[in-house]
């Protein structure tokens, strides 16, 4: 995760969760706690796809929406979610997955 201030300057970059080859447990409560710890105004999520595919899975889309919903009551915006695979990346914003 990238934690940003109100001018979108980077406050911190932190690895929040580790997964296996095909899944990772993500806990919205922990994401909110860390964002509040850094007094972040916004965040950017990123994760890798060891499979090499840049396509967001339904699970990726679902957890992004859950995180966005969890952060909304504390006025922290989700600016993007980036998937990295095989030296390439895709932005949820660029492909219309983050409204």
C-alpha cells in the first residue's frame, strides 16, 4: 500500500499482506488502522499476479470495493489499485474498474 497526504505526497509504502501462489487474505480493518496511523488522506493498493496475467479477477474487484467502502467513513480515498505481472502493470483507474 501507498499512503498519501492531502497533496498526494507519499507518506509511506508498506507491504500489508502476503499470500500464496494464487490467493491472499486481506483484512479491511487492518488497512483502515494503518491508513489512520499514517494520517493518510488517500491510498493506492498494489499487488502482484505471479501467473503473469494482468486481468483483475472478481476477487480483486470485490476486495477493492470492500476496502473502498471501509475507508469511506474516515474520509480516506482510494486513488488506484495496481496489478503487477511479468514486468508490466495495469491500473484499475485506467481500465475503468475504480469509479
